[in-house]
C-alpha cells in the first residue's frame, strides 16, 4: 500500500481541544467519519468519501485496529497485522488539516519470522539482509529471479565504470532520438526529439523516476556488451523498448521465436524487432503476468553487490523508496515491478555507523501480486533495522 495523503477538514468549535492522537483514534473507532472533523479547504479537494475509503481499506487489509502510539514526533496506528507510521496536523479549531499514512510495517519478533512470512507468499521469493559483510537473513539468495527495473543498477554500474576510466564524463551531452523512446515509467518519452541531455541527468532520471527512455538511451550509448560484462546472465541485454515490444500481443510470433532461440538468434530477432512500432501503453496495465521468462534476472546477492558499488553516487539518494530517510544517515534505493514481478533493493547507512543492504524479490507467473503484503514485510524490516544500536 502506497503512502496516502489526506489533507482534509472543517469542524465546529467543540473539537478545538482534541489532541492529534485522539483525533487519529477517533478516525479508527467511530462508526462513521464525520466531515466536520476536517478543515473545509481540504474537503473541497478531498471529499469525505475518499478519506472514509482509505480508512476502511487500512482496516480491511491490516487486521483489527489496536490503538495509536507515539512515534518520535509522529504516531503509529497499530493493527493486528501491521503498524502504519502516520503524520497528522490540526488547525487551531482542532480540525485535521493534514494527514499522511506511510507504508504499513508488518509486526514480527525476528528476521527468522520475516523469512517464514516471505516463504508463505505464492510463487518464488528471495530475501537478503546484510549488515556490513555479515548476512543477517537469507532466503533463496542465489536464485536468479525477474527483478523488473532493478536491472537499471547494472546499467548504472557499467556507466560508472566508463566514467571512472575517463571514457565518458557526467557532463557529456546526448540528443534524444525517437528510436530510443520507450513507454512509462518516466517522462522523457514525451519530450521533443533532439532534446539535449547530460549523462548525469539521464542517470538521475533512470534511478529516481525509473525513466525507461533514459535507461534505453544509456544502454544504446554504452552498448549491450558493456552491460553484459556486468550481468553475463542477461544476454542479450534487453532495452525496455525491446521488452515491451516482445511482450506486445501484436508480436506473439516474435516472442515465440525469441523464447526458443539461442543467444545469437535472439540478437538477430532483436534487430528485426527494432523495425516494429512501440506498443500502446494501455497494453501494459495491471494485466496478468506475461512471459516472465523474458525479463532481467538477478540474484539477491548480485543486487546487493551492484548496489554497494553505486550507492555512493549522489543521484542514488534522490528517491529513498519506502525507507524513512530521517531514520538513516544515507539511503540508496532502486526497485522494479511488472505484473507478476516485484523487487525492492535498498542500501542504508545507519546512525550506528553500520551499512545495510536489504533485497526482496517476488515472482508469480500465475496471478497478480498482493503488493501491500510484500511492502508491509519489507517496510517492517527497514523499521526494525533502524532501531539497531
């Protein structure tokens, strides 16, 4: 479940003395949430029905409501299955003028218990927690799984190596070409052709927004072979445009040939595929998993290794994922997903001076994934590690 912001509002003067904690408790214990508990200017943008739906969804997915606890300067809404870090702001009338529900954190006593919960998910799961060089939790860490956009860590590693060798610089400029444009996520697919972009901008967009067009520009710039040296399992190394085109329902014959071909034949097929138009983005919504054997495959150990080699780059801190940056000295994150695939890879520097790497990957070719369960487990692990002294 993604963080939910509910800037809501307007109440009578009878609520003026209510505390933030009591205001939260009232949201989860009352039979019906009242519009007068919220500031009117926010209700104009977020109708009361929306906040009721979000509260009901939290109750439904996270179990029995158990109470509200103080959490540093904020609060923790506790359910039987998970806790939700929450921020709330009241105006001078005691009305809610701001409300943020962050990613739920699963409740567990030990990392061994987390492993058991990950194992219970349908399909294939890998999970790794590493503290400096010590493995604290491990599940199928040597098993290659499809990781979606987390593969972009290997592109960044190859790029960093070329910059370190002096072959390129972060300030080098590339002009956007129509043939490099891919589908979202990202923004560059809508930008004008011939737009000038620095390599640093491309890398930052690739990691922070998971921009697929930025990624494909870098793959074309570096060449497949350079990235295949970093990730020899993924040969030929696919661009995101190639992946979308292969999985398009219009290209079933190409997909069938690709799946049964050797590496050399696949490279020929990709050249043929380059003449095909980019599929419609609507083909790739929340559909059932398609051809998960055609993807980018990494083990949890490999992702930790890649993350360790690029975590020092400033661009890696732009998007911290679901980690609470205030709990850490530094956070670097990259995740990935498509129907049937979900990955989260986070490198963290603790306030205790220790470094952590947390990787979790889930593949299920039979059905869509219950992302809220996976995210709650992962978020709970990060929260637990943040308390280590």
